[in-house]
């Protein structure tokens, strides 16, 4: 490892190819600014690991939308579990609906800490 800075400016294209693995490490922030399309294609899988995640536009995080959807699903299950039809008893499946509401809240509680 050497000290100092490295700056590369290219007016054309840069094509990097390696026949094996490639590792990039940084001790600070890695920021990419892309004017056009950013596309990553993998034959196996794409893995994002971070304590907090944000994917979406400046104003919308798809993980927050997923969390909100799970919350809504739990609320719907709770409402269905206790609903009646003008004086009739709650549905026979009220226990199942209540269980689904609890499951939705459990999933939401796992997702919430991961969202920025």
C-alpha cells in the first residue's frame, strides 16, 4: 500500500476485465455517480449486506413501502378477525386472522431495523 492520491480521467470508455475475482476496498465512503443507466448482471445472485438499506428514488424507499404494506396487511387481518355482519358473531376463522395479523407484525419488526 502506498500513500497519496490517484486520479484517473478518461474522455472515452474504460473496460476492465479479469478472469478471476476482483475485490475493491475503501476505508471511507464509496460513491458512484452515473449519468445514464447503472446495470449489474450476475449469473448467480446479487447480495447487498448492510446494517441499513435504502433502494429507490430520493423520496421513496422501496423497503419503507414494503414495511408500510406489511403494516396494512396486519391491520386488514385484525379488522377481518373482529368484523361482524349486523349482530352476527365474529367469523369462525377469527383466530386464523388474528394469527396472520401477529405474523405480519413479526415480519415488520424484522424489517424495520434494516430500513434507512
